[in-house]
C-alpha cells in the first residue's frame, strides 16, 4: 500500500502515519523526521536545512527532492509500499513526486487529507512543544501551509485522487476513519 498523507502542521499526520505504518507493516517516511535526524547528526544537509526549519519555512526543494528520491529508491519501499508524511509540501514537490513514482513504477494508492480547523492546530502545536513550536514559528508554519501546501490538495483533487478524513477527533477515532478509507478500493478513491 502506498499512501500520501496530507494536512496542516499539527493535524496529527506524524502520529497517524506512525500508527498506520505499524499496522500495515510499511515504512513511515517523514521528511520532518529525516531532516531532524540530519540536523542532530550535523550532516551537510542538516547544516543547510537547520535555519529554514527554525524559522518555520520550507527547506529549499533542491535539498528535499534529492532526499526523497534517495529514500523512495531504497529496497524496503519496493516490498510492501510506504506512507509519506510531510511530502509533498508545495506543487513543485507534488509534480516531482508524480514523475518519480512513474519512473520507479510505484504509483500511489491513496492521497488522504487530514482536515483540522486552525484553532485546534495552534492549541495542539503549542502543547506539543517541539524545538520549532514557538508561537512565532507556528504562525509562520501555518502561513507557509496556506500559501504553499494547501494548493497540493487541489493538485490531487484535480486528478480525482483526493480523499478527506476529519482529523478533529480523538486519535483513535481518526486512526479508525483513516483505516476505513484505506480499505476502500483505490480505483474509486475520491469518487
Ligand atoms: P509539522 O509536524 O509541523 O508538519 P514536520 O515535522 O513535517 O512539521 O516538518 C518540520 C519542518 O521540516 C518544516 O517546518 C520544514 O521546515 C521542514 N520540512 C519538512 N518536510 C519538508 C518538505 N517536504 N519540504 C520542505 N521543508 C520540509
């Protein structure tokens, strides 16, 4: 199963993706997690990405695209699939992914958008308290989301491949709803 999980910062993508990855026994590919790992290890990528992440801005595409190509061409993704969390985050990334998946012959099955209202997002992010979860960065991340990431939803909607799940519920309820969506026939997805 190959799943693209979309949604604003604080929507619970990370938690839900981890849960589903475990249940489905597929790799959870989180660009945020991969980047934080690079920052922690002070790799060249990490050093270049750090300031953008701290500001709540997107890390430039030239860094991200190489990273995702590298990850999606690793052996473990060929077996049972993957769940993508945090990518694509702008329309150029979505176009790149479309081309890459075509190249490696791994079409995705579902693009699912986790819908959560703004008030809930801010509360959740402030509670989470990760290093980049200050009020200023949160505001910036939500702005970046609206300007650059929200159009990705239309990208999949235009291709008739978008499904939506209400993420403004308890974690278990959202997991159940997501699982329900992923059991539907992908060829009828979004219809
Ligand atoms: P959140 O939980 O707020 O959605 P993530 O853990 O997904 O955050 O990402 C944290 C930060 O990593 C982002 O604010 C951004 O700077 C960077 N990042 C993650 N994924 C991408 C991406 N696909 N393109 C550009 N930057 C990214």
